[in-house]
C-alpha cells in the first residue's frame, strides 16, 4: 500500500483538525477519554520507533514515563516563580534530557539482549526505577509530587490538555514518520528482519539501535511530563505502571506490529474498549484484557492492519484468477 | 560473624525455593523456547490448591504435594496442547503475550474465587526451631529447603535417566532431528509443560508454607524465575539451583545490609553486570536461544 507523502500529510492535517474540535462537541467524560486516547496513541507511536521498527519490543517503557515525570516535577518545584508555560517547557526539557541520559547509559548492556530477553530486562529496568524512586527520599516517590497548574486562565484545563496531547501525538507521529522514510528507518527495519545480516551488509546496527532507543525514550518521557501535569499530583504508582508496560505492546499488536498507524488505531480501540465499554466492570478488567490478548495472538497476529492487508490480498487474488 | 552466618543460612533456604520455583520456567524455555509468563500464576495455583486440599482433607499442606503435582500436571498438559501449541511455532513475542494473557485471566479468576487478600498455609509445626552452632533454623524453612532439593534431584534424575527425560533432552537439542527419529514433538512439548507445571505447583506449596501469598504475587515469581534462569543458564536443574542459590544469597544479604526494600534493585543490577561480563549465563548458554 503506497500513499504519497502529500496525501498522507493532508490526511493527517485533516484528521487532526477534526480531532481538535473534540472538546467543543463532546461531553466532559468523553473529553477525558479523548485525552487518554491521544496520550496512549503518542506513547504507542514512541514505543513503535524501537519496538515496531527495530523489533526490540520493550516491556518496560513506563520507566521513562516515570523518570521524565519525576525529573520534571523535582526541577519545577525549585522554579516556582516562573510563568506556567515556561515551566512546562522547562519540565519537558528536563524530562527529555534525563530520559536521554538514562536510556543512553542502559542501552550498552540492555541492547546486547534480543527478543524476549530484551523485553523482560526492560521490565526489570522499570521495576528498579520504580523501587529507587519509591525508596530514595530525594525523589519523594512515596509521598508524591505536586505539579503546578499550567493551563492558561481562559481555557478549561481539560480542553487545554486535550489539545496538548493532540499536539504531542502529532509531533511524535511526524517524527516516527520521518524516521520511517529515512535511511535510518530503513536500517531499523533491516535490524528487525535480520540483525546479523544487516550488520554484515554494513548497517551500523549498534548505533541505529541506540539512536532508536534514545529517541523512543525521550519522546516517552516527555509524554510522561505532560501526563504528570494533567494529573496534577503523582506518586510512584501512578506513573510506573505495569499495565502501561503491557498496553504499549498491545496497542501495536492490536493495530498492526511494525506499522506506523497501527499503534494509533490500536490505542484508540483499546482505550475505547477499556474505558467506555468496560468502564463499569472493574472486576472484569484483568480478565477481559487477558482474553483480548489471547484472542489477538491466536486469531489475528497481524492486528487490524494485518487483517485489512490479508483481506485486500484475498480480493486481489479473487479479481485476478491464477494463471 | 553471627549475623552473617544467619543471613547466609536464610539465603540458602530462600535460594533453594527460588531454584525450585524457577526450574519449570527454565525447562519450558530450554525445550519449547517459550517464555512462560504464566509461570508465577502456576506457582500460586499450587499454593491455592494446597490450601483447598489441606482444608478439605484436613491434612498437613506438605502432604498434599503429590495431589497438587498431579492436578497441575494435567492442567499443564491441557494448557500447552490446546493454547500454547498454537503460538509456539510463530513468534516468540506472540507466545510470550499469550501466556501473559492467560496469567491475567487466571489472576482475575483467583481474585474472584479466593479474594485479593493474603492467605497462608503455614502448618502447626511451623514455629519450632533448632540451633546449629549459633545459627537458628526454623523447622519449616529447613523442611522447605529439603523438599526443594529432593524435588530438584528427582527432576534431574528424571531428565538424565528416564526415557521421557531422554526424549525431552533430544527435543531440546535438535527438534528436527528428534522428529525424524520418530519423536512425537507435540506430545513431548505438552509433557514438558506438564512436568514444569507440576514442579511450579510443588514450589507453590513450599512457598505457601513459608510466606503468605496473594493473587498479585504472580509477577514476582515469574520475574524471579527469569532472573534465576539468566543467572544459572537455561534448561537444567543444576543451572536453576546455582542461579536460585545466588539470587537467594544476594537478596537476603541486601535486605540485611543495605535495606529491606532493595533486593530487587541489587538483583537486577547483578543481572545487568552479569550480562556485561558473561552474556551466556554462569552455566551453559542462556542467550543462545535469544539470538
């Protein structure tokens, strides 16, 4: 399926404009759901830069959400006199830098692992970060951190964060799209398909993997900073969440692993299912998520986009009978 | 001196249990190349079954061991044959996520059935203890360690000398060659899974005797099993024992000398360190399967 870049940009701008109208027409509950959808979509695309393109599925990206959020919160608390919008930018910068440093440092041992070993080692990283955050007094993880209100006075906070998430998701999508189109992106795909061969053919696999890891971590961390601001108050448990770790994989799996728009579709679908359809059945939540996972793996390993693709292929075959 | 001897003794006991809890995970990974994220839930299932059986039959929880192992053997066989087999030959990530989905569902069911509260099956004789030199041993912990070691030896002998063990090892080494020699690989996969589940259940009983447990503990036991396997090496009881003892020592020493909330941190630091200096695990080839 080939879409010309211009058409893709047009489509993205159009759908973004449509989504931006959301807060004007939706009831408050759905604005909240919309926020969560856009936040999840942003995270899912940030995850897919490493997990989908390079095939390094991380099971611990909540580490970066947490590190970004706490780094931003701790720094912002020391600059309480600054104007709120600047404070948010400061938080984004600090959160991004901290995630970049952390991910670059752990990339050396961690990226030596492949496949499921990498996935679970990342889970370990997220647990270690969460425990350090919770137990070292300096980070105030168990007490919790307050975030200043950054929404301008004349805009409803819910609407403001909805737009902010939309903007963030678009930026992440744009970055991922540019990566996908570039030589770097082609290198990442070659790593996913066969890392040893790619290396033999001269792809700088180590450098590319590390770059993808750092970019993915920074974007995830910055989304975490926005998330923390929209919550207003965070503890360790509210940002280092194992269900986030899992969801990030499920978004891609649901939408289509390795594709650009698959994670967005997956995130929208899963958030809608869990928040709107299962919203009143909290006891049933784990079970439903588990069942969804099992069905997905067994019935649709390619996700929604995979199903679409097989459907089109089938039609094309039907249209042109075998020679 | 006293304190360090006591800490090391506690670490030994804990390590034996870690080893038993991890050996099934290691076996499944070595033979099927599946990361079984529902391993922890199978461990807990063993503990809860022991709770039910020991209440229903009013016997000591340790005596329910054969019964629990038999039930979990059957559960493991069916689980592998009807669910995991469909994902085994596709992608590793797929089978891993499948087991994770099952773990979530079972955890939810456990919360419905047994409530999310802590339970325990500590037997009446749990609080007797004896001294060896200056070191204090609880009867319950020593019997737990003893049971773990016996079970690990049984598994090692089973793998080494029985016909089933030979077939399992052959399948692990060269699936294709084993198939050519007439091994029914699907059946062996299912049997391997069944044996692993049975040992997970046994570990559950022993854990339940020492520590209280709740449905949300499953992730801890899965992660522990993973770390043990990475430390020790894949697929052998000896590797699991080495990894388990190492992990047990490290966590008790950390809890004693650094702080009670840091064992996981040191555990994963150790893991990362080991990956740097010896990326294949201490014994054997932990990472060949990941490449």
